[in-house]
């Protein structure tokens, strides 16, 4: 029996939770004297089931990630040519997902329109493709979720849902402030994710340098220690330069002129 059939069966067992091992099929094939052609046909079926389940899982992860589905942001459709600098290869290497396996957070810092959110979403998309749960949320939405959860007494359930994803992306840090109660929830989330097992990390985008993030959170310095944990082991990519937005913008200027007779006959002038 071929190695590909063994791996296909084992993969199907993992994805579909089949109670049917490769060794069991080997015995069945021997007992039934299955031909090479029959075994190859079975192999094709298992490979089809494996691929179908993997695609179904990826689509489910993408749907629940809150990543945009109409205009998907990926590493493939990001224009790396517009970025210059000696660290460009480190940026390109993010698509290997090494940071999530190394538990290393990522921050994209810079002015609007320089590709920060695209890259954050591209990382999340790649995580979904590798069957890792991802969740994308803007900082203002996160603040509002904290407030609603506090009022409903559901802080624990919300924190659990935010700790569960392998990749948590928080976009536009610095566009809103967190009061003391929400700050404590934010750093409780950070602390729980810091002690999480398995492959995981957090992705941030911000117009503000991390050194200025303390201004966003309403707490005293003694209780802001968890902020340091975000950058205990992190890669911070700082972008400078002009915005990418509007590079295909076309401006047209028109002027309206009316003759004297047109003006006199226009009913709007009476």
C-alpha cells in the first residue's frame, strides 16, 4: 500500500474523526485481495474527503474571523515594491507565520494609508489558511464590547472568547481611549493570552508609537505593567512616507458658464 494512502487515511482520521486507521485498511485490503487499482481508487476518495474537509474548515475560520471577505487582503496582493528599507525581507517573511509559533506579537506603526491594516489582515488570512482560529477587531469595537459585557455581567465570557483565537488582531490602537474598567479588562485579556499554550500571538496596528500607548489607557503606572508584556517578545514594523491611498485617484475640474439669454430664461431665476 502506498505511503500517500497511509497519509490520506491518517489525515482523514484527524479531520473527520474516523474510527478507521491506515493499518486497519491494510488488513482489509489484504483480506479482500484488493488490486492496486482498487487501492488507488480508495486513496483518491480519501484525498478528496481530506481536501474537502480542509477547505470547509478554512472557509469557516475565515467567516468567523471578521476579516473582510469581499476584498481579501493577502500577502500576495500587497505591493511590497512601494516599501524600501533594509528590513523589507523581515516583513516579507511574516507569511511563514513564524511569529505565531514563537508566540511573538507584531505591531505595525505608522501614518494612515501605509499598508498597516492590509498586512495585519494578510497575516490573519494566512493563519486561517493554516487552520488557526483568527479574530479581527478594531480598538473602538473592542472598547465597546468591554463596556457592554460589563453592563451585562458577561466579562468572563467575553475574555474567554478573546483568549481562544490563535491570532488576535486589534486594529487602530490609539483611535479611542479606554476608561479604568475597560483598561483592566484589556490587560486581563493580555495576561491570559500571555499564559496561553500552543501557537498564538497578537497583531496591532496604530498611528501612535508604543511608547505613547500609556496615554490611551485610564490607569496609573503601577497597573499598566501588563502593557510591557505586549512587547516582551515582539516585532515592531514602523512605516514612514506618504499614504498609498488615492494613488489611482483622478481629479476632473469643470466650470459652468451661462449666457445672458440662458440666465434670463431659466425659471429658477424668477
